């Protein structure tokens, strides 16, 4: 589904990713772990097409399409979802309106009819329920006045509504208390654990992986993947720290 | 504010105007005069979509209220000029949006005189400007010597879609009373890049993402307007042309 080869990327002319390669197949959940500054968030933004993140070498193919050649909204329409580490507050723009317009823009690009207001609200209510989020919050302006945990929950509700093929979740676990972590973990499993979908979890800690069992764990250090393994690798990291494993 | 001689850019209230357009329209017809009697309640929505110069003189009697909503969007040069006089305890509200692209020059020029005590005025103006358009708000609030307990507010914001667009904003206070509240705030900025990226990452094409943010920027000014839905729809259509 996703094939990253020898990816080099810079931010403000500073090299961050230095030859990263990774393949993700449908039905797989991958976790990328690594110390601060390893390039984890840069990877998520490069895949999401954020302006200012320059790819200088390498390639990324998503379902056979050249991902790096696509605009952010085209990547979304192709089925890629980026869960933000710091979801953005947008005063005055209601969550519901924004998500309905986004979803319908995606549907249009796939040649589907737009979803009616009623059908959309039904879908939104279902996904909000899954994430135990109050429907009233979905009617409020995007992330404005939300706590850190509520913002992350909102990201997962958005993911549920948009129903992507591939989700890249950048530190979705940070800022969550234990109960919220379980809810979010259950949400990820319910929405994304399917034979035709895949997930790339980016995280510092083992704890999210207790709820969302990865099939593969990779250690990112200094812009490259330095070690890959199964779920046991995450536990080793938790026990011994990055310094020893990545060395 | 009403003048008999052709203005030039040396006149403060015309310093950003398109003087050629003013000259072509000269002499201007007499300003429209609206008098709201004591205790009266007046509401009006004004859409300037043809490149007009509109001058309105509005007098509010004791305890009267007036609410004007203005959408200034049309023509190469469009000017809305309001001259408002408030008597004791009167209440004036202006909610205005001006949206221009290309080489448009749009302006809203107000003079609100608190002639007697206890009157309130609140002006909210939002401008969205693209291309090499110019949008101007000149707002003078004059408080007469005995107009104590005046409460006035000017809230002015402009959004520039291109670095080549221009926004002018000048709140001006002339206060001769000593127990008054006159607030004024002004900000000029551009759309937040991270918010735009966030919206696009969910599938909105760039133009739609901008339109959604601009709609939110302008939306509040028409709250409670006569014809609120029509104003919102016209504003949205005009925003759609700019992005």
C-alpha cells in the first residue's frame, strides 16, 4: 500500500530524513518509535504534504501512485489520513460543516454523490459515539477550547467519518489520560483494523501499543530506520531505552 | 462630512479614494436622510454591488435604535459613507463587510457623533482583499462636551489574500466629555497557513479551504440583519470569486 524508498527531506534547508525506507502492506499496523528529534513528525508531514517540508531524494508510492506529486487534498482523496500531533484550532469554522465539506470533496473526486446533511449527521453521530465524544462538540468550531485529549479524540472521530485506507497517526497518544487512551485505542482498532486498511503509528511510548497491537515496530533515529522487529521490540525499547537499541 | 466642492486626496475623509471615479460621479446627489424618532427602531441592509457612492445621514432621537448592515462588494470604486448623530440614550449598530479583488477600491467612512449623554455605538467591520484591491475603513467617533456615559466601540479587521492588496484602517476619536468608554481595535493579517493545511489534509481543495476560513472571518457581522441569509449568500459568492 505504501512504499517509501531512500527518502531524504529537509525542513528550512536542514536535513532531517536521511535515507528512510519502509513498506506497509494492506492489513498491517506499523509503529515507528524513536527519540526526540529523530524525524518522526517530519516523516508524517512529508507524507501529508505539508508546505515547507522538502523532499530532496527518494520516492513514496501510495497504491502505485506517486504520493510526492500530489497536493495535500489529493492525498486525502486517495485515502491517506494524517492524525496531527497538535490539531489546529480554527475559530468560526464548525467541525460538522468542515467535515461534511471535506468528505464531500473527497467523494466528488471519486465520482460519488455528495452525502446529504441528514446522512452525514447520522454518520458523524455514530463515529462520535464510538469515540465517546459528545455530539455538541462536533458542532463547535474546530478544536477551539478543546483540551489536549479532546483534540486527539476529535482527530479519531474525523478519521472515522473520513474512513481512510491508510492512517498516519502522529503521537495520537500524547496528552491522553488512561481512559482516553483506551477509548482512542479501541477507536483505531474499530476503524482501521481491516484487511484493506493500514496504519502507521508514530509514538514515543509503548503504552498505546498495549491497546493497538502493531504487526511491526521500527526504530527511527537520526532520520533513518535503524532497527525493525515485531511487537516485542517495543517492549525492549521501553525496558532498555533508545540509546542502547539504536546504537 | 457632506461637502460641496469636489474633494481631493488632501481631504482626510477622501485620502484613499479613487478621485477620478468621484470626479466622474460629481456632483453627488444629496445624501439620503433618515430620522429615527425618539424611541423608534430602524433596521436596514445595504448591498453596494454596482460601484456607487452612497451617503447616508442618520439621526437617532432620544432612546432610538438603529442597526445597519452593509455589504460593500461591487464596482471599481464603491463607497459607503455614514454620518450618524445620536441623541440621549440612542443605540447605533453597524455590521459591515467589504470584499474586493482585482483592482477594486472599496471604502466605508463613518462619523458617529454622540451629541448627548448615554448613547451607545458599536461598529464591526471586516474586509477581505485580494489582487491589488484596496479596502479602507475611516471611522470617526465624536463625543460632545456633555455626552457623558457614552459607550462606543470600533472593531475593525482586514484579511489580505495577496501581498499586493492594501487595507487601510483608521479609527479616530474626538472626545470632549470625561466619563466615556470608547474602545477601538484594529488588526490586519493573512490566512493562517497551518489552519489552511489542516483543512486541506482532510480533503478540501485549497480554494474551498480558504473560502471556509474567510466565511468564518466575515460571518459574524451580519448576525441579526434584515435579510441575513441573502447577505451571507452574496458575501460567500463574492468570496468564491476571490479564492
